[in-house]
């Protein structure tokens, strides 16, 4: 939404200016007592290297989720501590990235080590202060009132969520029922009927928009009532589109064949797919270097630790239902299928000692670059499932085969938004995220997924 884009732009601009302000302040405090001190000259010396450094820092801020508008609600001291911890983690990696930049580009004629250390500390303090102030502004700013026309389980859940997250800029003010049955359940907002004067209701609630369900959209009598909103400048948005913008997923229970015809039919995106394939091959070749370097040593440790093959191969379902064998370094004992076990168990008896270490640092995933080179997978896309799971999920989840329209990926939109996406019980929610990715896939979304994946790998202690 435009309002949230403005907030994110404001955050990025504020962070950028705060970084530069911190640098200038550090230079002034360190050198202003020198007789030959010239702040303008000193700034000119630092402008090129720190422009590159600060650009990298902003990207890493994004990877650490510091521009996710959903995480900006600092209501309690605990929330502020969580933000400070997230920023400290980000600045630690920012420091490492700056050291690498200065090491790789020795042409920068400055001695950055002390200045860099001071800028890191100063930036952490000033950006945290700036974030607390802007959060106060965002949470105190009056959210735009909206009403939901049509009531169902998903509408009520989204209204509850918006009430708890005022930083998203939308405040549910009322429900408008399409029939009397809607008023029978306990609801968190006042309920009005569509037979009331809609213009009067919109004026009294100062509505910015009315969010309508599919049933309202398909009812000519009810949509005719919405024409009264046009002179008032009240926006009309379909619930599925509104839900998608806010949550990054498609409400599966509210869509049907028409939605797929409107959003996915003919969405091949040939140019995007071509260049994505080129980038997949280039990145796979680049990652092939550490893979070949680590292969001999990893293979030795796997064989010493437990008998069996070096690689784990398992049949998965790819694009258009075509099956292939996914390849990983083996992290389990040969009899893992017979032993059973659960992915969430802290001490899964199927995993070998070496396997646990490989999973902790994600090296077990590295052989999947072979699948990428073969064209069976991409780096980013819906995670491929086993054929038996696909058959089961097709029976349980409507339109499940639609997630097979694109190549599967090593990481994806669902993986960066869900804590656990491995169980059958999580499949419906995972499907909602996968549909969002398939509909909105683009280079920008792929970059976001890649950056967030890097953050998750660096922050999570393996699987």
C-alpha cells in the first residue's frame, strides 16, 4: 500500500542520513582540534568509500528485516530490546562487510579502522534512537479507518490482526453484514447492515476504504449500494487483494477457479524466466567452487562417521509434475526411513554426528546446485515435495497442483515467512505463500527472498 511504502522509504532515508550524520560527527570530534583540520576536505576523502559501505549496510538492514513494516510496533520495553538485538546483529555483519570492502579496495586513501569502529558504535546508538522516535510517530499517527463488507472467518482474523498492529496504517472500524446471520457471532467491532444509509455510515466513521468479500463483489444488488461511496472518495478493495498486500500470502479458502484465470492464466513471464535461468547457472557455477573444495573432506567425514553413501538422493516433484532426484550430502543413517522420527525433535536419532554439524551450517544443502545446473530446480521457488506427499496434498488442499507451475527452489517465499514448513499440517499456509510468490514473482521479490534467506542462515542455529 502507498502509505506503507512511504513509511519504508522514510525509514531508509532516515537510516541513510543518520549514517552520514554519524560519520561527519565522528570526523569532527576526532579531528577538529588539529590546526590543519578541514572538515570539507576530510569529508571528501571519506565520501567514496563510505557511500559504498553505507549502501551495503542498508541492504543488510533489509536482509535482517529492519524495513519490514510489520515489525515496527514497539509497544513494550521487550519490543525495544528485540529491535536493539536485531540491530546489533545487523551491525556486526555490517562491520564485517565494511572490513571486506576496505580490504578488497585498497585504493581508498584513508585509515578506516578506528573511524569505522566509532561509526559502527555511533550508528547503532543514533539509528536505534531514530527508530524509536519514528516508531512513536508511526504508532501515534492516526490509522486510516476501514470497514469490512461481508463477514467470514478470514475477515474477522484479519481485523483482529490489524487492531493489534496499528503501525500498518489501517484501523478496522466496523463490519457491514450482508445477511442477518453475520451478527449472531461475537465480533470485535460494531456490525451494521447493508440496508442502512451507506453514505451516512461512511461519513460517521470517516472511512477511507471498504474491503469487500467475493460474495459482495458477485452480488449486483450489494455492489449497487457501493456506488454511493464514489462521490465520497471512499476506496473499494477486494478482500483477497487487501489480504495479499498486508500478509504476503493468498487466502486459499476464499479463492476459486476465477482467481486463477484472472491472476495466473498466461503468466509465463518469459523474459524474467530466461534471465532467472541465466542467473541460476551463473550462481551455481560460482558456488560450485566451494562445493568442489569441500567435497573431499566432507565425503571423508561422512564415510568415517557412518556407513553408507556420501550423497542422499530422494525423489521430488518439480515443475509441471515432473519428478527428479534431489541431491544433498547425507546427514542421516542409512536406515533413517525405518527409524522414523520428527523434524522438530531436538535429538533426532536418525541424524549422524557429522550430519547434525552439516545441517547446522547448511552445508548439506550445497549439492543441490547440481539440480540447479540440470534445470530441475532454481535457487528461489516453492520447495519441492515428495511424490507421495504431493498426491496426499492434492486431495486435501484445493488447487495444490498450481504450485507446480514454476520450478521448485532451494529457498522460497514460504521458507522466509514460516518458522516451520516441513509438516503436512503446515502445508495449507505454505500453499498460501507459494501462490503469492507464483503470482508476484519478479527479480525484486527474488532478491528479497535471497537477502532474507542469508539473514535466516546467519541467525538460526541450523535445523
